[in-house]
C-alpha cells in the first residue's frame, strides 16, 4: 500500500499509505497518505531499501542499517517493540550489505557473509531453530558464505556464494521448494543445484533465476502466480516455459513480474487491480508480455501495485492506487497500464 524509491543522488522518496509511519516522514496519520513522491529526511547517502508489511528497512552507503514504522513483533530490530516514525539506526554495525523485509520479520546480510534475522517467528522464519520472536538482529547459524536473501510472507530463501539455495519458515503451500509442506526452522538446502543466481519470494510462493537464464517456480498457485499454465501448487522448483534469457524476477502478493535480457517485461498471476499492466483485470497463468516496449531495467511488486524503472531513468507504476501508492497524484482510480510517475530521469 506504499512505495519507497531511491534516486541516483542517494535521496529517498516515499508515497502511499502512512497509517503506521511506514513512509518515514516523522508522522503517522490514517489520512496522511502521500499521492506523489515525498522526500524522506535530508540524507543523500541511501543505498538500498526494502518494504515489509507496514514497516521499512534501508541501508546507507556507510554500511549502517536503518528502520522505521510498525514494530509489534520487533521487526525493526531495535531491541524493543516501540514504533518509530522516522529512520532510526539499528545497532552500531557499519558492515551491513543487504536487507529484505517479510511480513513481520527481517533478514539481512553483513559484509563478512553472515546472515542475521529478527522480528516475528511463528513459522520459524528467522531460521534460529525455534519459534521465538527476536527484537534485535540475531545471527543465523555460523556460515559465512551467504550472498543474497529474499523474504516472503512467512518463508525466507537465501543464496550462498557457492550457488546453492536454502529455505526456511512457513511451507504450507510448498513455498520452500523442498518437496513437502512441513515448516522448517533452520536453513534447509533446496535440491542439489549449485547454479542459482537470484531469488524472489511472494506471499506463499517463490521464483528463482539460474545462471543459464532459466526461470523456476514453486509454492502456492491459486491465481496462476507461478506461471506454469494451471493452478496446481508445486513443492519443488519447476521450470517456467522454455526461455533461457530471464534476467530478474519480482513476486508480489499473488502475482509475478519478470524481465528478460532484451529489456522486455512479462507478467502473470492475479490481476484484480490491473497490477499486471496488461490493460485489463484478467488473470494470466503463463508469462504474458507487458506492452511492446523493450527498455525496462528493474521491477518491484507489492500487494496489488507494481513499480518499474526504465533504462532512461524514468519511473513507472500501475495497479492498485487506493492510497496513492502509484505516486500519480490521485488515490481513487486503479491504473491498468504502465504510467510514468512525474517526469524525472534520475
């Protein structure tokens, strides 16, 4: 229901719902949504950002980690459950390398390759061998070769530097990809492949790209969100189509967007709010090309809206806009095709 984005100058911008202070603007009010991009504080050294379920985490270029908004389960990592309405530094470490927010928990990597987690842990999503919440970053195991992470609603997946894929947390729909539907509370290897390149978690499903450019999917599939041409769940990675030029993938609540190497954008899954960008609200069960443009550089999905970057630096949005989360200056009408946010090229 909200969006955060970084410009090349290191500034952070926010728009959409702000009822939990998730925009980081220092205030919270159910009627305080922003319908156009609004600058977050005066910093110009933001490096990365991740949105959770009404809370946010971000990295600065100096390796510090920052958090704000909802904090009922300790998902901000500040050692308490006190909410914060502006970016607040997490601990004193200066070597954070990546962070990903789930529904009510967070997972992050440090530069030494260690993995850390905090927040809600009902399904074992912190990977710590139990189901107890943590309010501060806690190291997951002793491995020091983690390379990438992605959080879903209750599941987490991560890549190691050797190309292997690991999963833990909720698994009711097979979203961990380990062949069953039993939860795991410690990282468990997904198959024996060692050529995984990137991963993205949706609500209860997962997609990943391998180094050969193939796309793989597993987990919940009630809206066709894993792109296999039906609505049957899968509990192990299953190849999506025959293409071998996939470059990146992003999973929303129950839909998926992906880029191919030629810069084309593809969509499938739920489409009630026009979040697939295809000009209608019809679900798609296989990857379907979005428009005829081939210059897309990055894409990010949320509950029912999508934001994407063009190679020229312009920002585009479509889908659900009830809180102004598209940044288009209004908050009542859904948008069914990619629409430019402002006219910036930065």
